[in-house]
């Protein structure tokens, strides 16, 4: 019994007449009668007896009616779900991001997304870029946000912005008297910054060489957020991305790095996996949130 035949059978069972059932389904009486007769022919037994203008269900019809109703309810639920998915009203969105965009961009993007799509489940993963790539490949995340666009060929990287560097000083440090710092100001200082072979470290090293300066961190970090505790403990001054809202942390003085390099903020997706409608809407919100956050970080804005 096909879906349309199921609808006709249930309508006739509930309405009792061809006229009423046709009205329920918004089709003509001859069309409904034809579907019903064809259904009986395919089943090999009669579903209704014609008695004084009404259709009386046979014992066979009464036997299959409960199962037919359950199937119909399941089809109705499936139709609603597919419609919701098509319109972006339900589903699951999984985003993996490195710590700076996870803390600075995703909260804004998720807030706007949730306001418009309250029934879609959101899942956030904070991870280094290598783990983000693995998650995109495995389907454990649909979208990634990272501070690098040098990715393997199976990962699409859309640059949605760029960010410079900030200097984190322990409260009372001598450099605090300056409103802006340059790479030359780090000479002779205990430096906390990114480990080698990362995009931020490469950009800093390239800029330093161009200015005839040698940068040699005495404490290397993987994630910029980890620098906070080290600076607060007096282990040195940190040169980190300016994406995070560093002014929110106590015991730090924050100064922008001028004449320094920038590096990209990229949206990552797997070339092998299509995005759902909900994923696409989240991608739009991340783009918009990134633009707003960068305008807030830009002292010229």
C-alpha cells in the first residue's frame, strides 16, 4: 500500500463515505473511488462493503486499520521533519574552533542564531587546528573556525577576516607607560609567545626578520589564552593574537602591537561533505559575527 493509498484508506475509514473522504483530502469523488478500487485490486481483498451510500469496513480493513494509522502518523512526522530541515527549523549544528574564535566570535554568532532558530541544537568544540581538520573529515563537525588558511586540499578555507597581535604586560611593567608597542620593544624581555611551526609564530618571525629583530620566546604556548596565567605570574610579557577580549582579565595591561603582522581568520569546511541548511545559516552568522568583532578590535573603527 503506497502513501496515497494509505491516505485514502484512512480517510474513508474515518469519514464513512466517499463524499466526505474526498472532501477531507481535497480530491474528486471519482478520483478517490478509483484509488480505493485500485488498492483493493492490489491487496487482493475487499476493504469496504457498499451499503446504502456508505462504506462499511470489512473485517480485513478493521484488522489493518491500527497499523495503517501508525504508518500514517510516521509519514506525517517525516514530512514535518523534512519540511523543518528544508526551512532550517530543526537539526544539529556542530562547530569546531580554535580557542580565540571560540571565545570571541562564536558566542556572538550562537546568540544571534539561537534567537532565530531556537529548536536547532548547537554543539561547540574548542580544539587546535589539526584536531579541527580531523573532525571535519570524520563528520564530527560541519564548520570550523581557525586562525590559519594553510590547509590540506580536502579542506576548504574561506578567509573571513584578519587579526593582528596584542602585547600582554604584567600590571606595573615598565612598558605599560607606552600606549603602543613595536617588536623592538621586546628586546631584552622574557617573551611568552607561540611555539614554532604555527601560523602566528611564522608571521611574527617573518616580520621580525624584515625589521632586523630576533624574537626568541622563553616560554612557548599552543593557545593564546594560556598566556594569561603566565603573565599574571610575572613570567614575562606575551605577544598573542588581538582577537580575544584581553581587557577582561585582571592583572594585565594590554597594548596593541603596531607595524606588526596580521594573520587570517578562516572558516573551514570539508570539500567531501555537503552542508545542511542549518549549517549554511550558521556559516552566515559566523561571518557576520567575525566582522563585528574585528570592527570592535580595530582602534580606527
